[in-house]
C-alpha cells in the first residue's frame, strides 16, 4: 500500500491523554460518585434494567490501581456511520490492554454488530494497529448498521463470547447503538455471563450529547472539513460574484453540523431545523426568508451568496411531515404495488391527488417535479420515505426561484439568481482526525479499558472538560441508563438514549441568531481553511465553536 507523507507523519503522532491517565495503568485509581437516575421515566427504566440501573458515576484519578489482577479478552465493534477517530478508540483500547498485560487479547468483530453474530473477527496485533494510528475511517474492521436488540441475538453474542473466553465488549456507536449496548449489558448481567459491555460516544451528527457527554467524537473533524469546503466556496462566490450556493450538510435528525459550520463560516443563510419546527414555519415562509436575503443583497449589487441547509430539514417543517406521513400511509402494504404498476407520472400524479388531503396536496403541488418523484422512489426497510435522500438544497433553491419570479413581476426585485448545489456528508466522515478527535478518541478507548479493568458494565466511556487542554480533561464513566427515557418507536414504548437537538436557548444558537441578520445582507464570510495537524496549539488543538460557546 502506498502511503501519503501525511499518513506516515500521523503514525508518529502521540495522542494526548487526560492528565489523570498519563502515569501508567498502575497509577490510575477510581473515585465513586453519586448514584444516578435516568433523565426521565425513572421507574420504568429502573424496572427494565434491574441489574444495571442507578449505578454511580465514576471518575479516574492518579493513585494506586486497586483493580483485581486478571487476564482480559475484549471484543470491539464499530457501529453505524463512520466518524473520524474511530481507529484511535481501538488503538487506545489496545494500548491500555497490552500495557496491562502483553497476553491480553483484543478481538475486532468485523463489519459492525453483525460480526459478533457471525463470529467474524480479527485479533489485533502491533503490526495491524500501527497501520491505523491517527487515521480516518472505520476500515480497520469495517462498520455496519445491524442492530443488536433481540434476545436471540444476545444469546448468540453470549455464546460467541463464551467460546473465545471474551469477558468484555466495547461498542463504538451513536445513540441507538449505545441504547442497545445498555440492553445487552443488562442481558449479560441478568444471565450471569460474566461479560461486561462498555459504550463509546460516536457520531458526526453531534446529537449524542448531554450534561455528561460534552460531544460525540467525529463532530469536530467532520465540521472542520465541511467548513473548510464552505469557506472555499464562499471565497469563490465572493470572487466570481455570480452564484448562489445552496449547500446541504449531513446531520439526519439534528442541525448541530449546520450550526457549527455557520458559526465557523458566517454564510448569508443557515436554516436550523429545530427553529423551523418551533416556529412552525411552512416551506413558503422558509423560501421567503431566503429570498429576502437574495433581494437585499441584489439591491446592494451582490447577486451571490451562500446558504447552508441541514440534511434533516424537511422533517422539521410541520406541513412536510404531515405530507410524508400521508404518503407513507398511502403506500402502506399492498398499496405500493398498485402505485408502482401505474405506467406514467401523470397516472401516478392522479393517484396521489386522490390519496392526499387537500392541505397536503397544496404542499405537494408547490414542490419541483424532481422532488415530488423522489418522495416515491426510495423507501426504507419499514416502507417509509427516506427523508435524508431528498435533495433539500435543490428544493429550497427552486422555491426561492419561484418567489423571486413573483417579486420580479411585482417590481420589487431586479437581480440575477443563478443557484448551484452541493451536498457535504461523506467527504467529512473519514477525514484524518483532527488533533482534538485523535486525542479524544484515544482517551475514550484507553478509558474504556480502565472501566473494564475496574469491572464496570453498562457504562459509557466519558471524557469531559473538553474545551480545556487535554492535560485538564477528566476521565471516568457514566451508566448509560442515566441518559435514557421512554420514547415511542415503531408503535411501542422503548427505553432509548435521548437525542440532543439544537437548543434554541443555548449559547451557540443565540450567538448565531444575534448575528445572522447582518450576515444575511453583508458579505461577512470567514474562511477557516484546512485542518492543521502541526503548528501552534491555538491553530491545531482547538475544538468546535459549539463547545466553546456552550462552555463560555
Ligand atoms: P450515525 O448516526 O450512525 O453516526 O450516522 C450519521 C450519518 O452520518 C448521518 O449524518 C447520515 O444521514 C447518515 O449517517 C448516512 O448514513 P449511511 O452511511 O448509511 O448512508
């Protein structure tokens, strides 16, 4: 394999651990804190997790290691979408495990949770691990979206662990994967399997966070990557002065990515799904909001600009959600076959007109035909419209175009509008992790082993105080059940980790809201440039604007 100069240099990078983990395994002691309770629905969660609920928060400290001496065989699983730094979680876990005892063994289950069900694994050694230090991607063992959630699966997982003598599993995943980690931990404890389960908080979407978990890993690098690209586009826009760029960024259920990119690049427009929902904005109102910026800038002779659109935006638009629900209902079960059998779009359109309520038909009618057709193309395994596949950047530019045409007719706008479209998602998920993510992830993995060594199960590896230099970071663990509440999923009440949406009364949004009017009219673009790995700490080690504002 040919290596790039950066890859070779990154192999040598030594990730920074929190100060309390720096003196070697023998010098890490544990402090037990308060007992915990779930964020809501305490009685129900306690009843569902009798063996793992209510445990104490713990913090590691410098001091004599009092954990019982024993050999460890640990399995690790990468779950869900890629996020920069995943390899370093594995490396940190491996290094801590081997530093404790060279005979300890780390198994990597391949291609996500399916790996443990199929008993498909690799055993890590120095040669393999050293090829992946400080690199992006999850390709060291692969990832996947199979969910570990049924008792049958848990039994298979227990049997696989028993056959190898594995006594702990580390699951690196988002809110769903860590919810499943908690359920698996409870099952293993209830069945006396002797297998511990530890989770690690991953997702570029940034929606796995709460008062304990300050951010999920990967968010820093992904948003820096998108912001570099957005900044470059802003500069191009300001040079050529002829295009409006509509840029969709990943973030399926929350707008943290869009908000962070906006804080970094100061575009003319950034939509925040949570605000759209709170203000019950319609598609037409959103289009008017963007068109106002286009007009105001045109009046000043600036027929160019940049608008950031979060991937999940349409689900936040109330009238659009109703439309999607009606389409899902209209095509449920056999009805989809009847629809698909219709030969022409005209016939399909007539079918749709009959199936939708008058209100939803009004919404459907204003959509560009390409988007209308997208709503009927791709279905997920449950038969639902895959909202993330809707090209919302094109949807909004088309709606804005219509608004501008109306304004032109009314004589209130006389500019030029040439939109271009981009989608930034996969570009950022496997980037070389920033120093922050490299350090944070290595610490999460190292720390996960400390939790295993001290016998904890059903815990999330927790590293906090992240807005400060790594030396001051605090390492410890949090029972996953503390983050849970009961939510309705697929028609059933389920215990799940609560997803963190953008808080409209939080500092990051408030800062954005206080500046966006100015950004909408003026050209206040900022150009963050590429992630830097070598150089002054204030250039290379700082993390997100979101975290800085949250901790301000
Ligand atoms: P996770 O929640 O698993 O971390 O994945 C998040 C994400 O990157 C979203 O931003 C995006 O909508 C989705 O994954 C894309 O999924 P896929 O990789 O399956 O196309």
